[in-house]
C-alpha cells in the first residue's frame, strides 16, 4: 500500500484539529517518544516490556515470515506460530493435491510428527536496532553527487553489517530512512525449518475471497499455524528429523476477554512499503497509468486462469496461490484509485508542496540547500514516465504473467555452464538445481492455461507499449516470420519448446547440451525479454539519481521545517509499532459500520452455489447449537472480526493485535477500501485495520478442528470480574 501522511499534510496546512487516528509506523527503538500517548490511551506496559535488548520483551515474540512478506507471532513455549491463512496459502497449496485437498478440507497436525516441512520458508527474529546515521554521514563529503553518495553509503553499510554479524549466526542490514537522511542497523536471527501445523479450510480461512477482499464488514477466519524448529543447540538449522521445537524468549498470552469500543490496541509487525512522502508528480502517474495498467492486465490474466480453474480441481489447486497473489493487488489497485480520487489526495500533495516551497523561499540558505528538491523530482518523473509504462507492461505481461518465459530464462545459468570449457562440476550443479526448480514449477503449471494467457498478454503488451520499447523478438520473429499473428507465434512456441512439457525437459536435463538449449524458441524469446527489461533500467539510471537526490532533500526539508514534530519514516519491511483503538466508522452519507461482526453474519452470507461463500457443515452445527464454550460473548454471540484504527500496510498481514496488558486479542489481515489511498495518504477519519478475533480462531481450533493438543500449548488468560461492592444497609432512625 502507498500513502503520504495526511497527518503530515494536516500539520502543514493547519488542519491538525481533524486528526482522529494515530498515524505512524514507529521504529521500536524510538518507542519512548510515544509512551505517554499510548499510556493515556490504555497501555499498561513499559517501553522495556515492548522492546528490549537486555531481557525478553514482546519484540521477541514477533517474526518476519519469509524476510517480511508477512508477520507472525509466537503463541507457545514450543515455537508455535500463528499468522494469516493467506500468509500460509502458498505452503497449504503446495501440500495439496486432488487426493489431499488441504485448501478445501483444511489440515491439522494432531502431533508434532504430523507437521509438514516447507523448504525455503523462513522466520526471522529482530535481535536489535542501532542508529548508524552519524557513521555513514561522516564518511560522505559535502557536495558529493548522488551516485557517489550511494556508493559510499553502501560501502560503509557493508562494513557495519559485517562487524555486527562476525562470528555469529545472525544476519543484518542497514536500512535508510527518510530517503537517506537517517540510517539504522537491523540485526536478525533467521530460522529455516518452519513446519505447517494447522489451517482451516478455505471456506473459513478465505471466506468471502475476492468479493470481500479489502472490504468491511468481514467474516473471515484468516489464520494458519506453523512451528519453528531449530538444531538441538537452539540455533537455526536446515530441516532435519533431529531438529527440535524452538524455545522462544517470549510468547504472547492469549486474551479471552474480548474488547469493547475505544479499547487500546497496538500492533507490531513488518509493514512492507509506504510512500507517504510521495509528491504530486509521482502520484499523477500512479493514478493515470500505474494502477489502471495493473487492473487491466491482471484482470484479463485472472479471467483466463479462473476459467480453467473452474473446470478442473487439478488446475484449481495448481493456480490457487498464484491467483490469490495476483488478485489481491489487482483489487488493491482498483480500490486505491477510487480512494485517491474521492479523497482528493492529488490536491493535498500540491498544497503540501506549495507550503514547502514557501518555507524554502523565505531565506537564501534554505533556497541553496533545498531549492531544487521538487524540481529534481518533477524532471525525473517526466523523463521516465514512458519508460516506466513499458517496464510495467513488460513485468505484468511477460515476466510476471506468461509463466514459461521466466521459467525458461532461469536456465541461463545452465547455459553459461554448458558454454564454459572444462566445467563438468558446474554443469552438474546447475543441472541438479534446475531439476529441482522444474519439479516445483510443473507441480503448479498447466500448459494449456499458460498458452491462452500468453497469447492474450503479448497482445496487451503490443497494444500498450510504443514500438521503440519492444523486445527484439517482436519485430524480428513475430512480425517478420509470423506476420504479426500472435496466436500462430505462441502456438509454435509451445509446440516446439521443451519448457512447457515436463517429459521433454527431463529428457534434456538427463543429457544437457548448449546447442539444444540455445535453439529452444521459448528460451530465445525469454532472453530477448530480459535483455530489453535490463535496457529499461539503464534508460532510467540517471533520472533515478535525480529522483533520489530530490526526495532526500524534500524529506530532509520537511523534517527541518517542523522540528518539534515526530515523523514516522516510510515502511520498508523493518519492524514497526502502531497504536490505536477499537472503533466503528461512517464510510459514506447515511452509512454506519459497527466495529465487529459475528458468526451470524457468516450464515447470512452463505451461498452453496458460490465457492467463496460456502460454509462448512460443522461450523453451521456449532452456530446452531451456540456451542461457543469459553470463546463466545456473554450475550450468546460469537465475534468473528473487528476493526481498529491502527496504521498498517502490506507485510503487516498476520501481525498481532495486542491489548494494553500485552495479550493477543486478534490478527491483522486487511484494510478497508474507503481508505485504500492509505499507503500514499493516511486517511485519519476512516482508516481501518481489519482483524480476526483471536477467540474465533480458538473456536475453530478447538470446537471445529478438535485440535486440543494445540489449545493445551497456549496460555489463555481471562480477567476475573471484580466482585461487586456490598450494598450498605440503610440506617434507620
């Protein structure tokens, strides 16, 4: 998600009285700055309870899954992790088959021996954060050009990370904040043996699917469970039977208390990317072509995929995860453009820039330091807009769309080995690596589906991109040999290439040779595509340097313009904390949305004829009997989801929603469509974080799945009601 902060805009145009939500994805190392406000809102913890490098704290229970694609949290002393269903979707899908359809039926390990390994999946713990701005800045001479500045910063950053990890099992990175005005070191410990423990069926974990995605009200039990394993010494290790469950420094107690309106809630996780300081020049391009392009291209591809998915269970399982990834950002882009226009964000950007320019022009020193900031950004955007359009089309159609092209290109390493004299060992290594890649690829690949999609996507590229940006296979092969007939060209590719046929490829890999590989038509086409994509990057290099310099000056100027304000840097997949409260909202005239949904709403949405609104018979039985146990509400209802005004974005999926006592009360999994501009401009009146109630999660684990073994691992806590004070007897005179 993208956003320039409305909180920031509000400050600069004197609209602070409108601020209702607490915007900010705050670095945990700076949490002291927010403690007074958080305590006032209901936090009962200390800063050390939340982030500490000296003793266990809540940060030690929070993990970055797959280096920040999602967030998870520890909920037992035996390495049990909970995250969103959609965060585990790829693993669930990879273990599924027509015979064992875990997507449809769910999966529950009733013992640790039944848990399923997931090669390549990782879980990273943050060890510590350290500001290193001074060390890097001191190495950059005044007046250094942007390219040299980048090189120096990268070199010093490498030294810092090497020092931080030397002699340890840790990994580290130095991340820039505020466009290179600040730098922080992040040190991590990354575990590599992550096993699937449990997942509800799609009819719970993905209930509402694409229809309800980015929407409120929601009724989705969006959770899945994994377990972290380590070597017997407690350190990260590759999968092995001898590995043992990881013993965390801290895990989250789970609250059975529920919540009410205005209750305090904070979230810790790994938000991926925001662009809150984006200028009007960039935003215009997002609105005019980036989002519309993505919606158009992915919509056509997804329709082709879905047509085949509905015809075959095998194809449905193969394409389930790919479709979900594609459609998530497709709908996000669609809803974001609506919100950007409805909330008039472009004009807000222009107002901020006018305020900034007026401040800069107040004296000569500021003009000398910051005067070219906005012009550099504007020039850069104007220079690259046409190339960026071609880049986006190339990625969406032929790199991220047509599946066989990028798969074939990944044989380039093998080709280089085959062309290298006396490289027997290298050839063997490359062949074995590609054989493994092929197994993974064909497991989730249907050539007939890819054939139809490739034809449509190449046609879209040709229609959407000027001829000067075409890869050379279009003029030299498609147009010359096939007279521009895309269908005939693609039919021939798929007929003659070994990359769309696992039998042919396996036979080739048994005795690989450079001549056969070099003449493969899909391999040659893929090479043309990647060569052209690389040329796009070369075309934008100088403009990108102008942009980087402009943004560094612009964001640095904003910080100087309002030194008394605490600004949050844009999200960049590093750990952040955001705080807020449980609450409702009014999205439009005469429309009111309550802050929670119940199981009754699931039954109201049920549609047996629509897969995304199927309801399992067992869940209907639980609802009919009101068999909610200790997870239900005192009034006999069962809460499913709720909303807070926490500031989150992609990467926060699966993040814990924590109450003032430090207890888990829910899992964040989505945002609301009315504020889909949020990554670019925080909408403080209706920005909502959509969460699944942890009590609904427990209901599914306990009453639906019968996985008492998992419930027994957790620390479930409930605050005992205070006894009523005795009523004094009236004094009789």
